[in-house]
C-alpha cells in the first residue's frame, strides 16, 4: 500500500508540475510563438494545445522506449525524427477531419516539430525516465500549455471580437477592442497571465510553508528551463549557470594562445 501511495504521489507530481509550477508558457517561457500567434480564438488555442499534447505524450513514450538504443551522439536528430513523425500524423488527422482548424493554425501546426516544449521534454525527461512517467510528464506539460492557450484565447477573443468560441457574448452596443487580436494585445494578455501565475504560485508557496520558485535574475529562469537548475531550489539555478560559465572560461584558458609579434615591420605568429 505504501508503494502504491508513493507511486500515485510521484505520478501526480509529474503531472501537476506542468500546470503551474513549470508551466511551459507562463513559467518557462517556451513555445511563445504559437502562444502569441494562434490565440485570437478559443477554438484555435484549444486545437493547438491538444495537438501539442498528443505529440508530447506520444513522442515522450517512444523516446523513453528507445532511450537505451539511441546513441548519445545522434540523440537530438533522433528525437526530432520521432517528433516529426507524430507531427505529420497530427497534421494528416487535422487536415482530414478539421479542415477549418487546419486553415486557422496554418504554418504553426507543422512548426510543432521545432517547439522547444516538445524537444525539451524529450531531452530532459523522456530520455532519462520510463515510458509511463514520460507519458504522464508529457500529458501534464501539454495540459498546462493548453490551459495557457485557452485562457489567452478567451480573453483576446472576448475583448477583441465580443465572442467566445464563435458565439456572441458581448452586447452589440459594446465596441470590441480590436487591439486585443493584434500582436500588442497578445503580449499584454500574456504579461498579465504571467503575473497572475507568479502571484498564484507565491500564494501557494506561503500557504504550504515553502519558498516560492521565482527567477530573480535572467539566468535563473533560463537555467531552470534548460535543466541546469532544480526548480525546488530558488538559488540553485544561478549557481548552476555560474558553474557552467566557470567551466567554459577554464576551458578557454587551457587553449593555446596565439601571440602576434612584429618583426621588422611585419607581423608573424609566435
């Protein structure tokens, strides 16, 4: 019973971290291109989120199954090939059964292949964990990404067009804010959602009596997103980044230096 409880808790932690604590869009700042581009309507955001979730789960399972077979030197090309296969399958299904959604998403549907969220989870989690854990991790990240897209889409469509999922909600006498369906409106809504997610995480942290994970310097968030730091430790990301920089500087100092000297008015290498 204890083992089952531990397994369920671990599975829930793997799933729930993508909802808020490590939300791809709102906390790790990944996949912002489709987040800003397709969130002018709820149907577009939901469709992109579900398509990305499908690719995340399926590619995570396959990468996990092949993690001991794929040579380390070609792991990135192999991951991209696996991801591209599922993206192609997703494109064929959407084009066949949801042509309107396919037209609305346009180029951003095939660009899931190079989405940092998908490749990042394959590299940082699926390649190091068993298939079930990888599937749960991919599902959590996908659901968190979908929630972000749907929230942004709902706000932008409601304020920018007065509709939700194509259904008229705002009274006709209220003039829509056209700016909300333009790029500046997308950035504004994204900023508000990021601020709300940080405030919510801080509130949860205070309630649970633990430190809030908030990047207080540019390297913190980048290091956590790239896997250099531990999200449970607010300060370790900066330490990991500093350690990496120190290693690079030490490696550069060990390289032979080229000294240029002037011999009778001519330069020569020494």
